[in-house]
């Protein structure tokens, strides 16, 4: 089932985390799933199992380095819909015009 997830995966207890977060984002981008990163979250869209496998792999990237890792995510599972990453914004913008 198609799933849209907003996820933030980051190490705890470090002053600068951009290098570690870049490793996380690279795993997500290399997954082949549709994704988009902004300053707070990365959105991932795809089948539930594939999305969750990618989140696990990205999380373990940090945990396996011995870093305490925080994962925050929100999932939107809407049966019968695809391309929700763009569709939600298109529907919102149609109401703003």
C-alpha cells in the first residue's frame, strides 16, 4: 500500500550533525524511492514495506556507528492514492488561488 512518510533521523548528543545526517539522506536517496529533503524532514513515498526498510537501514547507519539515534516520523497511508507527495500540495495550492 502506498505510504507517504516524513522522517527525521539524527544522532543525539553531537553539536554538528550535518555529516551524519548526510549519510542518512544518502541511504534514502539511494533507495530508489521518491523522496524530498527540507531543513527538518525527508519525505519518502512508496510501498509500506519498502519505506520502512529504508527507514530501518538509515537508522541503523547511525546506530551501528555507536551513536544514540533519534527517529521522528509521521506516516500518511491513504488507500487508492499514489503520487501523494505532489498531489497534496497541488490540492492545497488550488484552494489558495
